[in-house]
C-alpha cells in the first residue's frame, strides 16, 4: 500500500522530482505542460487548475486512497488525457441534493460525454483487502461502479483501480468492465440481456445490480489498463 512513509519513493519512481523551496517540501511532475505538485509540509495535493474537483477530500494526505487517485491521474495525464477531461469526486444525482455518492474519477471524451468511471481502492495487504472486497461486491451486485453507471449511462467502461508500492516499484492493477455489448456472446445465450435492452425500473440501482450479476460473467475483464485506454482513444 502507498502510505506517507513510502510516498516519496513512489513519487520518485513514477517521475516526480523534489523541488527547491525554502518554506516547504514540494515534489512535482510536468506532463505536456500540466503540473501536479505534492506539498508535504502542508499535506496537500495540487492538480492542474483545468482539472475539476467537486470536493477537496482527495486533495490531501488524509487517506492512503488519495495516493491511489494521485497515481492514477498521473498515469492518465501521461497517456495523453487533458486535465479538462478529468473530474474528481463528481456527485451522483440523489434527488434534491446530491446524496448518491461520489465517483472518484470520471473521464470525459472529446465531446464532453462520460467515457470511463473509475473507483480507486487501496491495494490489498495484511491490514486491508479493500480492492478484493470491492471487486467481489462488483461481481455480486454491481457495487459502487454500477451504481454510478446507473446515473451516467454514456460511459463506455467501468474501472476498479489500485496501485501499490512493493519491492521498490510502484505497480497498478485494475479490473475493467466494458459497457458495450458482446453481441456474439449474447446471441449464444438468449437468456442474457444486453445493456441496450436494460430499462429503468422502480428502484433503479437494484435493477442495474441484478443485471450486473448476470452480465459481468459474460464481458471481457481486462487486466491491462493501458490496452483499453489506447484502444478507446483510437
């Protein structure tokens, strides 16, 4: 797990450099003119101003999960995404107020539509198994990501993401669910419904969760995040 005590090592590994500052310890990285800086003195994570954050909860050192979000966004910028295509902690519609939860990272396509929904979890270790638990819930009843998809149906993929510091290396792992139908598989089993045939019923999340239990066994789960991102960008 990436923690404060190994964060400097992880940052150095993924390309951050320590900057000279007389009043604060700051590490930063520049990707195509966009800078992310980490202020250890004030325990702040500063993303490019073009990146929209709906809350400040992931921009500090309060939780190891914030470092997973940081590593993921650093990777996304290195892949070519612009900060204005990334939103942090976007609230899910929950009626008169937004009470349906917050999506860790939402990526938008070039037209501004929802493209990929990402939920970040800390890596499994002896003290926690948050990533494995979240993947189990996702297969059982859809979990948080299918809940978010119930609000943002234009998304092309859902991604459960983690990164870890192990053996002097920063490594990521993810489970990606394509939200586009595998027509060949559906034709082979008439008992399954495709995404485009799922209609809203009373109790929206319950409906999409039931669908998720059926369909996540049919779709391709990609273990290599880069492969999906590059394919979708083409």
